[in-house]
């Protein structure tokens, strides 16, 4: 079990990360790809991704085993992380003492690649090889699904915002999911090993992660800026058809996407809404909202998160683009 100890100052400094973190998603997905559980959620993606991957998967698997310790430097907590390249730049500038410390802790693993000894010494070529592998893996396994990953994380963030508004910070911590238990001033987290994290006034970043599975995770070194990465809810059909595969013209799910009610639901989902809120706003029944949401979701225009007995709908990147196009003035 992981126990996170809060002070009153820490409770005032809890925040949810602004979106998916590129390197956490890479690290978590490499680990998830090596596992055999969670087939209902990740099975379709695994079958799609594995044949596409080049040598990057084998290279990264040694650094990111499916269970046990993974080096903290692979998921930096500081610096510019607004893009994949920015996060890789931060990683490439990891100080040698950090590389040596983290990789020494990993050294007991029999799967550790031989080139990691050069990496631990801060060898420039080894760092470049690692950076190239991370970049290649992201392009092959994650980038085609990135809009869906981002939409799901955005939806989870919206749910956390509503929880924070309704129940405050302690309600936010208590409502993270069945793997969490809030016993003030300690957050207990289902975890494969016993670990304690004393925040000591530094606050905590909650990082929702699409590929985190099956348990939440954090950094091994509690001297680093505190972050708690937790798995989010996935729509059952999130993998759907492989990216780039489109149905024949005229037969896709966009065909029935007509009518004022669906348009109104999509507009409401721009900032996030529950089924109850949408029904009240649109003056229709709850089942009617659910039916229209099914069509919008099949068209890839919204995503739905179900938590605490309610459904919460949020427009995807494609849905927001459609609404933006709707708002543009017509050309003369």
C-alpha cells in the first residue's frame, strides 16, 4: 500500500495535471503492452500495436518492466512538458547522478539491456538512442490514438473539476476511485509495495493517465516533486476501428448526425455536462439524452465517462472542431 501524508498546506496545493503527460503515457503503455490482463480494455489496442512496433519496444521493455521498479528519470516532473519534443529535451538533460542512481536500482533485473551501462554513465550516444526509441515508440503505438487519449483524459479532468466544486479537495481525493481511500490526513492507495510519501507542504499533482494499468503509480524517490498517476475510466469501444480506417462513404456513423437536440448536446459537451444536466438543458428525457449521446460518441464527437452512478459527456477534439466550424462566419 502507498500512504500519502497531507498537511493543511498540501490540501491547498492539490491540482490535477492540465492534460495527458507524453512520457507517463509512453512508460505506462510500454508496461501495459507487456501484460496479459486488462484484455477487455486494452486487448484491441495490443493486437493493433504489437505488429506495428519496431525495435523500440524491445529496447524500452528492459527499462520499463510490467511490474516492479521503473526509473524515475523516464518521467521527469519538471521543465517544459507541453509537447513530446519538449519532454524529451528535459529527459535528455537528466543529470548524471540521477541516471546513475535510478539505473543502479534497476540493475538487479535480468532483463536489463547491456547498453544501459553506457546510459548510466551519461553517454551522449546512449541518451540519443533512448530518445530516438521513445520518439519512435510514441509515433508507432500512441500517436494514431492520441486524440482519443486526450479526449478521455479531458473528460476525467472535467469530472474531477465537478467533484472539486461539489465536495472540495477532500472529496476530490476520496472520489478518485476504488483503489483510493481517504483517511484524513492520509490518502491510502492500492499499491504493489509498501511505500510512504510525505508531502511536507509541497502539494500533490494528480496525473490522470490513459495507459496506467491496473494500479496507480508514483515516483520511487520521495524527494522529487510529488505526483500521483492514476488510471482513468475507458469507454468500452475506445479502440474501435484502427485509426485511419474509415467506413465507406455514406455508411458511417455521421450519417444520422442531424437534428437540434444532438447539436444542443454537442454544444453542452463543449464544457462538459452530465446526462441529468443535458436533459434539463435540452428539455428531453434522460433516455433521449443517452440515445443521442450514443450517436455522437459513435461519430467520435464526444466521449463519456461514467463515475459515481452518473454519465459525464465531453466533446472530443473532432467535436470541438465541428463546433468551431459552426461558429465561423460564412464566406461572402
